[in-house]
């Protein structure tokens, strides 16, 4: 499947089962794959496929912020983009589509018009559920202070996030004074919103080892022979045969097939590429090559997706502790101001993160919840929902625990002290240790679950985590034992159990770990199954 075919709205009966009485939705974090795009590389031009595609009307109306030197004011500059490429004699020529189009031409890997539409529609579906049906989010917003927005440095992920946000809150759902929302980005070297093998040497080593294992398993099989009979005649002279590690790689062939299926007839490959049996073989092998490591190796999980999952759990626990770790600190900036005035919110309710297929599959596989799943289609998404048991009575806090909570220094001798409540909520929420370290962790989010004191564990009681992937409820195997899920429903994992599972592969220092174990074998010496 190339493009996600969304189901219809939930019925009232379905909603009652999905959101049972007694549970109050507190935080929703949505990880969304970008929408349809052009291929990341120009492949199979010898099969008649144009290198550049005319599906990006945004190229006619690009906008850039420019500064007027005289007064320092920012003004928009509207411009039209055309792409230049090599001509037959290596001289420059204007890139054009299959019919000579030059003004709507997409760059390689760019979000297309279709991708913008499908991600906008995703926002509409999120609005229908969380605004119209559940009344979890407000119908009209005056600012985005309760919404955490984040994207990878890849433009299609950022643009898909923007389309989804605008679909969820279109112009008639935003006040006239709505200020520019804050969107968080990272430098590529710091990015953990996708498996970052370009900036993590050990993870690159691991991913190459698992990819080679897949090649060794499949390259000489009857399935690969079937693929060669179908499409090998279009492989370049340098490869001649289709293989997991051919050039282009089998996963690259899948990328071009999926990109062409998502768009118009003018950018199609020969019919042999769309053979149903052949596509199933390609997808099965691709899923094994890219995602089996998350299911089998704790180090693979830790370096590939553990940083992101640690952040996801931190926002959940921060929502429980109400200390800014839910993402409020990040969107507020150092001084707690968005630059346009806050709306008085003191907690994040919704997070939207624009990412990639490799993000979604890695998240699910690392939790043991991707068994038998196909490659994530365009505009796929995961909703990680945090619930609070609404009928639970307040926990009786023993006197000793009260002392610890009100005066942690007196109770534990810990030299770290909290800032004022105002600083914790509006921006400067890090604790300061005796050396003045403002990056010291606040709260229990980054503590391993087994290291928590009784008073700290008590904070997690009555909270549950549920995962929906493309509207399908997913289950984590480590949450199935008694006491680790909501009575009667294994899909609602207790927050403590969920945190304990993620803790096991959350790296303590990701960049250091990326440079460690370089001489260690890539494959674990004993089974390390995901989701426990």
C-alpha cells in the first residue's frame, strides 16, 4: 500500500469502547509521516520515467523573509522557483517534466501537491476526533501555547507538519490575533526524530550489518529470481540484477514504485513493476532489512529510536508532574515568551511531530508492536495517548514523603534545588545544581523506573498509555501481564510499565553511545526481544 486509505469517523459506539468512562485523556502525541513525495533519486529513466515531476505548484509562489537594511524590518519576498540540471554536454539546462513543464517541477524527495492535500486531510481527521467528538482540544484557538510542534530538518516533514496543523486548525478556527506558532527543529547532528545513521557511527555500523544479513538471506532465493524475471532488464549496466544490495538497492526500487503509484499516469513505470506478487516480495524484504534490528537488538533500539522514545516518555511524565517537561519549556523559549505573548496555558495537551516512515516503523518495532505490518504508507501516523484514571482518589502521602516533596534538599541531601514555580513553568524549568548546571534533569522523567523511590513511583499511579497506529489500536507485549495494564484492556499500558520498557533502551548519552562499541559484534549474543 502506497497511500494511506483512512477509515471513516468513529461511531459513538466505537468511541465509547476506545475512550471508556473513567479515563480522562490528558496528553496526545502524534508522530506523522510526511505525505506523498517525488522519489529521492532519479531512477529508471531508461524505462521512460521522467527524472523531474510537475506536481509542485508551490514552486510558483515561494515566499522568503528578507530584511530591509534601512530599518531592520522583515518583509516577505515572493519568488518563483525553477530547477537547473545538467544538459547532455554537461552545460546547464532547466529541469522539465514529462511534457516540458518548467514551473511546477518538484525537486527530488519534495512534498507534492498530493502530499499537501493528504496531510491537510490528516489534520481534518485529527480535528474531527480530538475537537469535534472528544472535545479534548478547543474548537477555536487564540495561540498555540498548548501545542508542541516539531519536525525533522527534511523540508517535506516540516511542510507536512504545517499542512496537518492548518488542517486541524484552519483559518476560521484561529482568532484574528493568532500569533505565529513555534515549531521546533534540530541541527542534523542532534536529530533523533528519525534513525540518524548519518550522524551516529555505531548505528550506521549496526544498520549495515543487519542490511547485509538480509542480503545474504534473500539474494539467492526464488523470490529474488522472480523479481529479476520481472524487472532486471531495466536495471543499469553496473548492476544488471535485482538484489537487496544492488544499485539501485531493492528498497530504492520500492521507493520509486511507491512514489509513482501515488501520482499521475504521466509518471509511471512499465506494468511489470506493479506486479502484485512482486511488490509483496519487495515490501517484505524491505521491512526486514530496515526494521528487524529494532525487534532483535537493544543497542539497535537505543541508538536508532531510543532518544525519541525517551523524549516521548519525558513529555508524558512531565504532563503528570506539571513541571514543563511536557514540552512547554521548549515552545516557550528561555524566558517563557513566544515573542507575541502567551495565552496563559501552563501545560501541553497536543504534540505534532513531522517525521518519516523509518520513524514510525522504528517506534512500533522497538515496542514489539510491528509484527506482520507492511511498510508505513504516506501520511501514516502514530497517536500516543496518555490517560488519567478520573475516578481515582487522591493518593494519601505519608509524612516522610511530604517532606521529600516539599523540601527535597532537606529530605535527601541532594544539592540540586528547584527554581521557583514561575521559572519551572515558564521557561527556566531546569534545576540548578551546586555547580550552577542549568541542564541538570528536573523531575523523574529521565530516571530509570527501577531507581525511583516509592514517593516517585506513586506519581505515576492511575496513568495509562495507549497507542493507535493509523487508527488501529496496538498492543505492547510487556504490558500484557497482570498489573501492567488497565483491568480488562491490555492495550492500556500503565505509565509505569510503559516507562520501564522504554527506559531499557533510552540512551543516557546518545552522542557518546554513537561512538562506542565500534569493535563489538553487531548482533547480540542472546535474544533481546522488543517490547519488554
